[in-house]
């Protein structure tokens, strides 16, 4: 039977996308791994690969179509020996009439009836026990349905972990008791309260002049994830002032020495390094929340918020504790530039245990940042401003002071542990030469 090619979920947060460009046409022969199309997700424009061999029988969604929901059929793939007539036959084949009981109401299918159901019925995209989307080819889904397989229990060998035909053909069906137990574990919790509907809000402002701004994929994702974060993550906040005079002097000296190499270090580069080293000094705080457990990371993978038009990215600098300040500076500039062009790959903005959000360049003295799940904490950085301070000898002086706030997930990091992490961050920034030791 012809196989539907479905709109893929190219990132964990993707719910819909734009089919920007087809790289194949009807009649083309494709093999697993061949590029089929360019798809704009909520974060970037990405290439979509074939997971099965065959011939493109029909393209169902044209180039430039926006708002294509994940798992919508976008094309039809024909296997060897099939033709366009097979597509028409599959489309015109009537759905089986449900059996009825004596009172005329639909009767549930028996196990034997279910096995005999048409393989042309594409099962809905399965979800794993935590409600996450499972990536599988349409053919793999059909074979899994026929064999009674739970796709959440199968490891995919295709691109980006996608489950393909070979994975399900070699899998063994789970026992009924195991499936029932998994289903019970994945039962959805009561829905969180929702705000006013769009119509209700519009009615409030009826008669007042306004411009309606359509939400793009990125803005929808930001709204959903930040709502989830504030509703489900128990935030608490730790605040410190950091004296920057030693850092600013040291930075000026380094930049003069690095001028010949075209390197110019920013204060943010020092902050990234300070946080990465602090996570190594307090390894218990280098952790993320994983639903029913905490994962403590060994490397210091630090995410940094980058504002772009219409939203933001949080590219991740991996192994930041191991890199020099100049290497971090160059990498951050590259990630930020590609983030603004929406050219980052998912692996470049996913992961990490800790994030930094710096609004100091906008003149913000201090603020509280929202944790980006599953991160354990995020550091909100304000501007460095001249303030009166009391020196160690009791004398009044003027210093450049930067206010920071550490937002912490209490499920992952307790108060004393968070305070210890922030103390190490402060010490690194107030004694910058120590970071080079």
C-alpha cells in the first residue's frame, strides 16, 4: 500500500511548521536519508530526510504552505511495483462498517477484528509515557500497529532517533500487562486553568482601536513553555551585588593584548566562564529536573539567552569550563549571529543545565528570569553602575556594582546549595584572574 509521508516534528516543541520548499518532485525515486524538503519550524529552517525507500507518488502540500500541523500527510510514497492508481484505490477504499449490537449501537471490535483492520489506516502519532512525541516513519507505525507494538518502548535507528521499518520488524510485542501499566502511568493529569478566550478579550476592547498581531510558531512556543515553567516549576530567588572594578580593569588589559588577534572580550564572556567554573565547584547544583528524578551533569553546558526579532534563542556553549575566554567569545558571537538568522540546529539550542539572561546592556538594574525547563537555574544579570560602597576598612568609596538574581528550581537545588553556587559565581567575577588558573 502507498505510504503517507507526514509532517515531521523536527524539534521537541514543534506543533506545526511551514513547508518552505520541496527538494523532490512527483515521480522522483528516493532512498532513506535523501533530502525531501525544507521545513521552517518554530526555531529554524531545517532539511527533512526520507526514512524509507520508494517513489514520490503525489505531493499533497504545496511549497510555502504555513501552519501545517505535525503528522499531517504532505506527500505519498509508493513502494516498488506500485503506481499512482494505487493512491486512488487506497483513497477510495471505504472504511469498514462498525459492528452493531442488538440495540443498534456500535459494538467494540474483538481482538481478531482489530488484527484484520486495513493497514491503510494510519495510526495517530503515538506519545510516550511523559506525553512527548515519538518520531516514527508512517510505515513503521503501520507495522507496529499490526504487531501490537508500543512504539515508546522501541529505540529508533533512523535520523535523529526516528523509528524506521527495520526497528519495528525486529521488535517483540510487549505483554498486555506491561502495556496496561504503561498506559496507566501515562494517564493525563487534570488540565491547568486557562485564561480568557481570544473572543472574550476582543470583546472587552470592542470599539477601541488596535492592531491584531498573528502569533508565529516561535511566539506560540515561548508562550507555552513559559506558562508551563511558571505553573510547574517552584521558583525561588537569590540576589547578590558584584563589584566589577577588578574585572573591568583585567578585561581592559586582556583586550589590549588580544587586539592583534582581533579578539575583544565582553563582560558577558567572563560571566559565562564564571558560571561554568562555579558549576564545577558545586557539582550537585549542575543538575536538571527529569520528571521523576534529577540528572546531575558532569560537563558545564551553559545556555545564554539571545534576543532576536519576535522572540529569543538560548544557544548552549558546551564544556564552557574547559574553554578559554577568547574561545568562548568567538563561539558566542557565532551562535548569536546564527540565532538572529534562525540558522541554529536543534542540538545547538537544546540541553544545558544552567542559563544566563543579561539585560544589563539595556540599562536594567535587576530582574527575575524565568527558568527554562529542564534547567535547574538561570542567572539574571543587570547593568554595572557606579554606587557608593563601604570598603573593608570602613571607608566610603565608589565602585562599579552589578546586581544579579539566581532563579532556582527548588525540586533540583535547595536554598543553601543555590547560595553556595551563587557565592562561587560572585567570587569568580570579583577575582577574575583566578578563572585563568
